[in-house]
C-alpha cells in the first residue's frame, strides 16, 4: 500500500474516533438520552470545549471527502508520487494538530492547520493535473 493510502486510512480513523470526546463529554455532563429525547432532542447548553469537539469533528467530515478523492485519483491514475505521499502525511498531521488546537481553544492553531491541510490537498491536485 502506498504512503498516500496509508495516510488516507489514518485520516479516516481520526474522523471515526474524533466524535468520542464530544459524546463522552455530553454523557458525562447530561447523562444518557431519555427515550423521549431520541424523538425530540432537547437543546442543551454545552461548555465551550465540548462545542469545539463537535466542530473539530464536523470540520474533518467536511474536509475528508476532497482529500480522499484526490488521494484515490492519484492512486488510480498512477500519479501517486513522493509529492503526494508527503502531502498526505502533511494533511494527516495538520488535521491531528487542528483537532488538538481546536478542542484546546489554542488561538490561531485551528486556522493555520486548516490552511496547511488545504494546501496539502491542493499539492496532490497539482501533482495529478500537471
């Protein structure tokens, strides 16, 4: 398996587990949902860090499909290279740091890491298209 696909897999795993802090924090604060809340969820007030957990996950959910599509196109088209492998590695680690920085409320980390991830995806696109 190529490095591109390995980092795509790790990014998917990150997306699969990034919801856990939000759910665990919600249950710790409010308890399990009642049967009635499954039908009509109540709007509950969450601490800022808990809302940031949810937003970090949603942000990755929004950014994973374009990254995945580019990695898969590079792989299928034979355009995967050391550039796409490094870009995939950068994307993955930028997303890890993005999640930690976002959840931790560390100023500027979220925006910087988001931008790095976008540029890494664009590097893969450039490699495919050039």
